[in-house]
C-alpha cells in the first residue's frame, strides 16, 4: 500500500513540475546576443532607433505563434535595468533576428552596459530571458544636442597677475540654448594657441564651471563618453584668457557695432580686474549705482575708456568711440503745450525739418494717422492735437523723433487772462498768456495760492498750468501771479479758477 502511495505522489509531483517548467526549458530554446548597432555603442537622442542582433536556437518557430521580443539594458549585471521601447523585429521568421528599439531619455550614461532579450507570449507572459550579452558597450542619451556659450559668449577674459577667473556654462538666452539645467557632465579643454587641433583635456574638470589661472584658450564640451561628438557640435565658444599687467593692453569690447540705436545703448566691457573707473570724454562717469564694474551700458555718444586696478597697479584701457544713432527734428510752429492760433476757416501750414539723411514723415491728428500725408509739409485745418513722427531706418536700427503741436481757433492772447475753467472741454482749460512770456523768453512765472503758498515757479512756462495733478479743494479758488521778464519788468494779478 505504501509503495502505491509513493508512486502516485511521484506522478503528481512530476506532472506539477512539468506544468511549471519554463517553456524554453522544455524545448531546449536559447537566445544568443551577437552584436549591438554597427558601431558597437548606443548613442541615443530623441526618436533615434538602435538595433541588436541575436540568434534563436534551435528553431525560432518553436516559440508560440505571436511571440514578441524586448531588449533590456543594464550597467550593473541587471541588478537594475532599463526597459527599452520596441520598434520592430526583422525578419518576422527565421533564427537570426534584428530587434529595433529606442531607449528612454532617463538613461544614465555608462561605458559598461550589457543587453539581454526577453521572449513574451501573446498573453504577456515572459517565457524566456536570455543571458546578458558577453560584451560591454557604451550607451548614452544625448539630452542636449547643440552648441552653447561660456563666459557670457564673450571670447575674451582676463586675469590679474597671480589671480584666477571662473569660466561657467551660461544659462539659456532667446538665441542660445543651454545644457545647464540638465545635470550633465562636461569636458574642459585647454590650448596655449588657437589651433583647434591641439587642445588637451583638463583632468578632473567635469562640472559646469572651472577656475583657471593660466593664460590660453579654453572651451567646454558635453561629456557623452564614447558618444561625445568629435566635431565642434555640443561644444562651447572658445575663450581666450589673457593676463593684465606689464605690457598687456586692456581692450574694450562692445555688444553692438556703431551706430547704436537711440534709447538702447551698448554694453562696453573689459576683462576682469580688481576695480574699475569708467570715463566719457575724459570725465569720470558718476552714476547711481556707480560705474565700478568691468562693464558699462553706454547710452550717449562719446569716447569711453576705463581705468582697471590690478595687482597693485592701474592700467588704462584703449579708447572706444560710441556713436548713438539719433535724429533731431523740429517744426516751424509752436510745439505743444504751446498753442498755435488761426482764425475760424483758416488753416495752418506746418513744415518739419530734420538732421536725418533719408527721413520719412507721418502726420497724426488726435492720435490717428492722416492717410496719404508723407511729405514734410502739412496743412492743419481743424482745431485739435497734432503730431508728426520723423524717422530714419539704419541697419538694425530705427530712430524716431515725435513732435506735438496744438491748433486752436482764435487769436493769440495779448492780455493776461484772470479766469480759467479747467474742465477738459478744450476751451480755457489752462492759463494761456502772451507768447512773449513763454518758454525761451527767460521770463519767470510765479503762481501763489490765496494763503501765499508758492504753487508754481518756472522760467520755462508752456501754457500748461494747472496740470491734472492740481487738486482744487475750494469752490472757484483765487490764485495770484507774478510775471518777471528778463529785463526785470513785473506784472501781477489774480487768476480765478471756475470749476
């Protein structure tokens, strides 16, 4: 009886063993990895395909119909591994196959990857995992494929005698991308000449910054190991480091060539030193904050230089001339806020002139462009607010000068008014006095409150009082004026403000 039970138990266990034994073990199926890509390495980027060749032995047809294959990569003998993305398998039948795959952008670069193949049946069950490849290969994901800048894109840097300077990978700009935020390693290279074929790698320099104390030429590359491009791709600009002191001159560089657009300026800079004093037309530039760094934004035409203190001595830079592209324009009538008067039904002919070489003119009435008016001569017929824009285009630059003028019906005042009504109806809103007392006449205008507080004092009155900021707290307040001409003639009187 005991013998029969033992035999029965053996049959059950044997059947269970056969049931759970992997499919490939039953058929003696194996997969042998032969090669990876033609170059023997995986240099991946967004959307790039890669191939692994393997043999299925003894017969690929021994796998169930619909069996698929996938590739996995590992740099630590598959304690951890990277799952690739299946793209294709060729040929669909046959023993030697080529599996096309893509790697994820999270792949950590290494020189010591291995690969293995998994066979997966139609239900998604892994029915075979090959041994890892008998060879190592480099694999890197190139998350940044572009040139980039160091040292602000500036090709020059300077060190004091016995000093050093830190070169750094720049952040992104609208025109130049940066690998800075991708956590990549770098290769820094150095050369004593500008020969691009004789650079040597600086040992242990793998970060995005490097501090150097030797003169020469420096550049950085992104370190993709064996996948690092041998050309100038994925490479920074070259920076020449020179030393200040002795007979070495200090040269000013400019971000913009002459002529410079009006209103924008150009940044002048010199290599690093200890301290700086900038000069324009031989006069030290005094600004808030002071101009005491190795760069200065020049917004005015002139001849600039800088005194650089370095190593206990002071060196004067070369001279750099900045030419600001600007134009001067004027009209033959009173400019706002002064008023031009014409009798009802008459018109005012305005002529604009300019220092521009090839000026263009555009006329406006109440903020709207007057169609067809492109001459420098314009006839104004309606009362209101006018302006003319005089512009000139130069390579990379557009200079514009705008002049505003006002036209009203009536006659210029010959008497000094004693009543105004600032209610924005366009009539009598400001205190308009005779032209002989206005801006350019050197006449002093004083306006005082009834309590004697000085409300306005100016020698450049433009018929523009009261401004919108004046707050009349009383009803119909009274002010007093004192007009003193250049030859000391005085007129006094009152102004009633009717609200």
